[in-house]
């Protein structure tokens, strides 16, 4: 005799949605055989109750679903409370609404994405559409972001500074960046009068800037999604047709929180009822039962990349005026600063102003296909004002900028110019800010030498062998600083003889010892003043924090020397540079970002940024949301790593620029001719 086959468990899904997806099929899952039946009732609560009562006579479990989705699609006009009588209609067998399993699946899906792409939801701007039971999704997302808004009432909204007030008065008061523009609206069938119209419009404005949408497909369609390029959608029951719609809208990532192990569509209520059907008669369904079944059946959420796997990340970068010349281009500051005696007053007043967004940066596209957007945030202090106050003065403004960055959705913040020099060079800010911070000094170091080496090659005077080693002498002024020390370590590999210059003798001696241990071939000297060896140098890097003080006498520099000025403000003024037409002075290594970059002018050609800003962009593109470079020491491995990551994402050395703008081929030829003539005349 053949073995007796275990009878299939009959499980029925009674849905408030239509009958388009109805089926009656058999399947095996988790070692159990099932007969699966779906019955759509098109929003008829009485019919749904009758179906539950009827099937409870024959099935081992019933799942009830689709009430909110049917309401969003217009098939049902009742209230969520109308579900309870339907659930109570089946008294013979377990009747499940999928709530317990939904909580597990929603949380698991979010954590899976966050684990596979660390930082994906960090400070993400999230729009939750409709009220379809996704409280667990929202609760988990709140672990990573506060930037969550809703398109219907009944959910708490945390405004910046935790100020809770009426949305209209919040707008009038100008509370915050994101919340100000993204006040939650109400469901369309509740729109009533001009205030409802306004809040709905603002909710849709929020959608244009959002990074993540949460909602059932019906609710999302009812809401009316904007173009989804660079955005993620967290939903459920993603059929081929639905995925095609989201793909056409440009969605980067679609997360189906509900596993679909069969050819027919199942919902959490059906899966939950399947587990209940396998329990002993009278057994109560628990989360342990669900966890065990999920493991046995190998169920998990599905991540769809309808337009190819890619991610869009977000960054912020802090800038500030390098001198009072900046005020001339900003009204009404220019007018005020033009009044005799008012320049110092304006400079001091602006130093106390709150940070503001100077530019939204878009169009950055990595060679990998990943994208980044960001914001340049201005704090008002000039280097003079920052040095005139204790470090805490600048820290407080940087922490304000960090909080603004977080609200905007940035996942990492970079510090530019003097903001990374003051105090402990970003350590305190990194510890207290609610998002990762980097100074960009690692890329500034590699970028400076990248530019200098290319300038030497194009000038064609110094001898450079096939391995890229220059046979000559180089000097780093400010070698005891973070960027200077990193430049020195790089130059020890690329030149015959290296001079380290700084007033901090002990630091130089320690650096010399470390470099010689790392590179036995290196010939390293130290000096507290550049004057003596200056005329012998073929390359000089100035990396001081002298804030405009004279650090070297350019008239003593060797003809044909390449000087890379990494300092901000610059160590060499335009007037100083003009004295030596036979010397090439470049403003460190600017980097050309990949893509068609759009941002306001920062004094560089389109798409070109300072290396410290480029480091922030590279980390964003790589999904490395961490305190990468902080403090006054730079990790040599990180200098090499950020250079490698930059090449991976398509960063290029920009047109080499001096104090008067980019150098052309004619400029290089002219400096070369002047240098050779000056050497001949010696």
C-alpha cells in the first residue's frame, strides 16, 4: 500500500478588495500542504462577514484583509472599525488580520535594507501615505530619521527644535527647513476649504523632495506620486504590473515587505492564517510560531531595483567667508560694508548670524551609477572673527549647521576652510553632532600632491622618471599640521630630498623619524624657518594656518619652482604671485565632480570643488557615513583610501588653477620660458 498523503490545510483569504485576484489553488510551504482560496468582496462588509462565517465551517483558518486598500481605491466608504464584526463572524476557526506578521515583516524589511546599504535611511525624508497598518515601519524608521511626514491626520509631527504647533502657524513662524516646506496634509476625501487645499498642496511639495515613500500601492496611486528617480518605495504585494508602474516613474528601490512564495498573490493575513492552520486545534498563534514558520519556509522581503542597482545619498558641507571681500557680493551686506567705518561692524555682526543654505547641489552621478545631492551651508564668521573668539563660539555655529543638515536629510557633513582648523579640528563637533563629520583633510592632502605632480609634468623642467619620482628637492611649510604632515609622507615617496618646516620643532623631529622608518630611502631635513633652503626647492607645499601672515619670501624661490598653496586663506596673495612670472603657484588640488553638477558659484569652474568638499561627496557616494577625517592627525591609509575611492567614483583632477583662475597651455608655456630665461641669467 502507498503512504497516506497528509491532507492539505484549507486557508481562505476574504478580501475587501475586488475579485480580480481571486484563486483556488494548492501549494506547499514550510513542509505543509495548503489549499489556498481568495475571495474578493469589493468593499461589501456584509458580504465579507458572510464569507468569513461560511468558510469557517470548512477551512482550518481564515485571513481578512484589504479594508484600507479598498477604502483608498474607493471600493469601501466605511471606517476601519467596520473590520471587527467581520473578524468576529468566524467563530469556528482562527480568523487573522495579518497585524502580528505585518509588524515582523515591516521591521525586518527596513532592517534588511539598512544592513545591506548602511546609512540608507539615515536622516531620510520620508512621506507616509495613507493609514494602512504600517505603524511598525514608522517606528523602525524613527530609529534612523526624524524627517517623517504624513498625508493624513492622526500622527504626531516633530518640528525642528521639538516645537509642536499648528501647521499653519509653524509655516508663518518659519520653523525649520524641512518641516516648514513639508507640513502634512490630509486625506483627499477629507479636504474641506482653503486650509485643507493648502495643506494638501504642501504635502505634495514634500513628496517632490522626499527620499522614501511608504504606503500601499492603492494609497500611493491615490496620492499621486512625483517622479521617483533617486527615491525608494516601501510597499507590499508588488505584482509585475505594479512594479512596471513604479519603474516607469523612475524608482530606484522598491521594497515589497510581504514575501510572495507562490504564483498567486498572498497578503500578510493569508500567510498568518496559513501558520494558524498548522497549529493544534485551539492553539493560539504567537510570534514564536510565526518566526519558526518564516525560517522553515525561507521567507523574506523582496528588494527590487527596477532601473538597476544604485543609491542616492545626501551630504552637507559648511563654508564661510574667507575675508570681508565676500560681503561685497551679498546684499544688503555689500551696501553696509561700503559705508566708511562699517566693514568691521558688518564682519562682527555676520559672525553671530545663524547658518543658512547657500546652495543646493544636484547632478552628481558616480561612475558606478550612484548619485549624491547636497547643500552648502554658510556660517558667518571670517577667519579673523573665528580666531578672535574661543573655539566654543565656532563649535556652537557648526552644531547649528549640523542640525540644519540633519533636517535637510544629509547623511554626512563636511567642514570647509577655517571651520576645520579652529579648536580641535572637528573632534568636538563630530562627538556632539547627530550626523557624521569629516574635515576633508585626507583628500586635500592627496589632491594637493596630485595637482603639484601634474603641474611639474606639464611645466617640463624638473626631472621625473618613469615611476613618477621627481629627482629634486621639495619642502612642506606647515609640516606639523594635519594636511602638511600627510603631504610630507606622500612627498617622501615622490622626491629625492624632503624639507619639513614649522615652528613646532618637536613635532617635526617625530614626523621625520616616522617617515624615515616608513621609507628608508627618504632623505629628510627639518627647519623652523624656510629661508635657508628655500632657493634650492623644486616644489613647495604651503599648508599653514597663518591666516594671511607671510610664510615665505617668494622672491627667494628658484625659477621654475611649483608652489602648491593648500592653506585657506591662501598663504600667497595675488600681489605676491605677480612678482614671480617664472614660478607656478597653484591653489592646491581642486577636483572635478562626476556628472552635470549644478550649484551656486564658489569661485571655481562649473563642477569643480575643493578637495575637502570632494571628500565629503566621495564618502556620500560610497555610503561611508562615518567620522572619516577629524582631528589634527591624518591617517596615511585613509589618504590612500580616499584617493582610490575618488577614482572609483569618477573624480578627476580639475584644471589646475592659480590665484587668477585656471592655467592654460599658454600659461604653462610662458612660465616655462620665463623660468628657463631666469636660470640662464643666473
